[in-house]
C-alpha cells in the first residue's frame, strides 16, 4: 500500500540541445514537479500531477506523456488564457545544463485552488512543490494556500528548492519567500549551491540547524559528491558511485521521486520521524534514491530518462 505523491507546479517542454548537432533541439516533456510525478509512477507508486497546461499542441503532448507513464492527471487543468511554458536546455561536455525559459506568461502560473477536484484532499498524501511556483504573486498565493490546507489535513509537505534564478522578475530568487516555503516543509531537498545561496549571511551550519526546527528530514546533494542527510542532531553522508553522465536534466527529480516513492510506501505504516531517525533505513532510502538519479543521467531527456521499477531494482 502506498499513499499518493501529489506534485504541484510547472510542467513544460524541454527543448534539449543535441550535443552532436548544437543547432538542433529535440522536444522532451519536463518540468521538475511533473518529472517527480513521473518518477514516482514509473517506480510503481501513485504519482499525481497538479497544475495547468495550455490548450495548445504542447499541452496536448504533455498530458499524453503524463498519462502514458501512469501519472494521475485528475487535478490537471487546461487553459486558453496562456501557452504552455517552454525551456531550451544547452548541455556542456560533462552533460551539465544551462536553461533559457519562455515563462512568464505561461499556463502553469494560472492554476488556483478552485481548479482542484472536490475530493482532492479526501485521502492523506504527500504534497510536493518547488520554488518555481513562487515566482509570480498569484501562483505563490496558490502554493501557500495548498500547503496550509494539506498541513491542516495531516499531509506531508515536500519541497525541492530547485532554484532557477532566471525565472524570477529580479533575476535572482526571493530569499525571504523561498525560506518561507522551506519553513513549512517536512522534507527538504537542496543542492549544495542552493544551500549556500539560501543561507546568505548565516553560516550554512546555523541555517540548517534553524531549518531543522521545522523540517524532519533535509537532504543536500552535490552532483557526484556525497549526499548529506540531516535528521535531528544527526548527519549522515552517503557516497555517490561515479557513472558516465550523458545528461543531468532530470537526475535531481529522479532522486526526489525515488525518495518520495519509498516514503509513500513506509508512511502507510510508520510516522515520518520514525522513518527518518532510523539510520540504517535512512541510508538505504538515500542509496536507492542516488541510484535512480544515476540511472537517469545516463540518458537524454526527462520523462524518458527516469528509470522504471525493473531498471531501478535490476541494476
């Protein structure tokens, strides 16, 4: 038995640069929350996408792709008021990315709580968000309204900072707003550079200690370096096995999806704090999440690159 993992936020088209023909960009479905929903579904969990698609050819493609991979789209809405967002992704020789976004305006920014199905909150679940749903005032209000409702109903709140500074009107993420989001989360995933940015004038240690007052489990990734896990007063470091990297586009989302998939299974029987404070279980969960990310970055694209349950368990 698993509880649903409901991923709220952007879904878009990634036009991914072909390393062999730099002038050629190939179309892939993407968007961090959508990637996580697909990652959960491909591993055999109950992945849901919550968000808005444009009533256009790209929106049609994305909904078809989400449903193809088994994602529940009952809370996905469509609009003709704005187009589906686009992202052009350039890759360097190591497979690392740089983004050029065509957002705003975009359909995903128009979602409100009025678009949720009447029975959305009926069963307890995990609500997953990223900071990209804070870049516009209206979508930020929707994000916080959904979090408040979820917390009132006993849901687990998951946040991946996933900072994309060029999506913000000022060219850099709003520190206060992102930290406000993180302070409402039960589980938090950050990269090492995001940790450095969000800690700002504080030491990273002090900032993490402060966040631990509200978050039950914090994970900090650092590319090919060890993953750091923070639970209560304990810190755990888990090594990352080197692999040949082709494209890192959805590796972090694969990690988060595998993390949340495992939690969705365990939360049917145990409390989050009991899961997180079990050191051997914590290491096992992180190791399997790292494996999902490693498998993903050996392939191009996002949805297509995320591992199936068979691939995840067989290798």
